[in-house]
């Protein structure tokens, strides 16, 4: 299987090349040249598979011969090493809990898969791969954890000092080994700017083999399809589910749509957004217009220009009406999000994080209009956002046992002013 760039000005590449490059040289996103199809007989077989085997079946067509089947199985087993249960919240709404992984967010799936793929690709080369990541919290911790101990790959994480939660900071800075944390005395935008500058610095690129681990990378995007299949394995209704996805950069929902295009039974998708509602407005008006990201309590979804929108266009051949038939979208304010968190806790005792609450609220609105039953993706554990969860519901979410050890570790970071010369000096020292 080859991948083309959505901007169509770059050569076709295989999975290996697409993973190592991240973004196509013309600035587009890589997209598979054809979408694999699972017919009824294939689906019947997939229905019974264990997570790792399911992962192999879903991902093999994309990976092609760039990774052997045994190695792919090992990678899938490593990636999907935590439970992803589908639970009933009430009569019409179920939740797919994606937060039982190492850093308590759904990004663990993509980050773990990508890290092992890069590790596999680094084996054949004598040059070390350096992964640069700017993070506002969740991405960096999932990437750090996923890449820990992967040979031939070094990870440098840039995070804004004082702007990530205490748990997140420990997740970023206490890994050691091949993971380095840079504490930038500035904002997330500063971190992103430094990373971008390094990527366009010829001198640095001659010395270091740089790649990024952001969410547009195919090796982070494609494995997310697998848990949509896992949700379907656990879905017991005769009619397929409506699926609501808390969305920011739209990588997660775009993976679900791709799975549906492959034959996965889904009735309808709901793109659940906070007040960053570029996509919601696109469905209303047909116009896709960027706006400046607004800060909300579901901050991993504070995106002003969802980068995976082009992939959604690609899947539907740019047909606006077809997109509207497959996807609905709702935008919730912080006030509405908190109302959902409080009400769901009081009514059924289920504790939502703010991102999952947006997913629940949007699904509820859709089902009210259209009827039927559905599920939403809970993308983070409430403990990651314990401040707002406690303030809204009065309940202090409990830290899972395996996380307790984290609190005892010591932060190790290199402090850095947000200027490029300091960053460059750091990179050159290796
Ligand atoms: C990253 C993230 C999202 C948004 O996912 P996208 O794939 O960017 O749409 C939602 N919730 C949480 C908790 C996240 O970390």
C-alpha cells in the first residue's frame, strides 16, 4: 500500500517512509491510495479476534511489507496491552473507556504504535532518529511513555513551564533513558515555534535525523481504528451505534470514519466540540474557516484549525452533502460541559472528564433529535483533570494504583529560554 499527499505535490511513499517523514514535503498529509474493505465474511471473523490479532488484521493492509507480520503482531500486542471496555451509562448511551493505558489518555494507542514502528525502522539504519515534540501536556506524556527504552530513537519534549498539570509534568520529566524534557520559559506556542524552526534549519538537519510525533503521522493516526472495531465487538444491539468523538485535531474521528469506510458498521458519527467550533460551523454553512483557539476546560480540544479535516474531505471526495449525511456536530460551552459532568454524576454516578463530557453532551443532543442508541469515547481519565472534576461534581477522582509511584519520582528537566539559539546549541551538543 502506498500513501499520497493530500496536497498532491509529493511522490507516493510506503508506510515506512510516511512514518519517518511525518508530514509530506509539500505540506500535505499522507493518505492511503486505497481503503481496504472488510466484507460480511471478514467482519464475522474479526468479531471474535483478541485485540492484538484484530490490530494485525486492521493494520496489515496499510503497513504492507514494511514490517513483518510477526513484528506487527508484537507491536499490536504492545500497543493494545490495556483493557478498552464498553460500558452502559444509561438506557441509550454507552461509553468506550480509552483511558486505561500508561498515561491515562487515548493518545497512548497511537503513541505506542508509532514508537514501536519507528524503533523497527531504526533497526536497519546506523543513524539515530531524533523525535521532537512540542506539547501542552497529553501528547508529550503519551509519546514519552511510548518511546521509553526504544533503541535507536531519542525523544526531546518541549513543554511550557508552569502550564501543564502536576501529574503531566511528572509524566514528562521522570522518564530518563532516551527521553529528554526541555522546560521552556514561555508558552506552548513558543515550544511549537522552536520545533518548527529546528525542522527548517538545514544545518541541524544535516547533523540530526529529525522527525515529529504529532498526530498527523500515519503511524499515530491509523492504529486508532482498532478500538472502533473493539467497540463494535462489544456492541450488542442489532442496529449499529451512533458514535460520538470528542474532537480537537480530528485525528480520532477521522480514524473512526476510515474504519467505517472499510466496512465497520456505524450508524452515524457525532463530532463533539467545545467552543472551538470550526467544524460545527462548517457543517452548518459549508465554509471551513480557521479561528484563533480559545482556552476551555477541555483543553486538549482547543484547536483553531483541525489538521485532519483534509483527510475527512479526502475520504468523502470533498462531497459536502455526503459528509453531512455521515457526520453531525455539536459545540458545548464550558458551562454546558460542567452541567453534563454534574448531572451525569448525580443521576448515574459516572464520573466524566471534561473531554468525555463534551462527547456525552453532543451524543445526547443528537439522540434527542434522531433517536436510537449510541456510544461516546471517553478520551482521558478524570484524574488528569481533577481540579475541574472536583470543583464541578464535588468528587475527587482517585489516581489508579499504578500511577501512585509516579508521584514519588523526581522531576528532571533542562530549563530553557524560548529563543532558538539556546535550543540549537542544546541540539548540537547532542
Ligand atoms: C488529543 C485529545 C483529544 C482530541 O483528539 P483529536 O484526535 O485531536 O481530535 C480529545 N481528548 C483528549 C483527552 C485528548 O488528549
